[in-house]
C-alpha cells in the first residue's frame, strides 16, 4: 500500500509542477527542476500529512496535503517579472544620490 501511495503522491506533485510550468513558463527555472521539485514535494507532503493523521485511511486528505506542500515548494521557484526595457530597474536608480561632504585631511605637525 505504501508503494502505491508514494506513486500517487509523486504523480500529484508532477501535476502541480507541470501546471505551474505551463502557466508561468518565463518565470520558472528549467522544466526538469520544476517537475522534480513538484514530485519530491508531493512525496514529502504526503508522508508528513499521513504521519500527522496517524496512519492510512485518510487518502483524500493526505492527497490534498501532498498537493498543498507541492504547490508551496514550487511557488518558491517563481522569479519576479523581468524589467521592462528602457526603464530603470528600481526606484533607487532614478533617485539622485545625496552629496557627501569631503573629508579634509590635515597634515600632522
């Protein structure tokens, strides 16, 4: 039974990773990393949820836990949007820099 649950958890994680890769292709790293993260997170989330619920018999809830953990870990891979061409990267780049007073060195007599 445990082998089948592992396969189901990994498949659920793969579905999450594949869906994320299809919806956000430019904001995620390479597809194998996204799919691998989804599968591993699905297995991890499934086992943690199964352990918390104290054993077998709660497959729908455990599968939901696997999907939620997988989605959470795949979301950590999402990068911010690339900057628009011709615009400054940050607001700090557009602000003028404050002028500092120069330090005057006095010779030691």
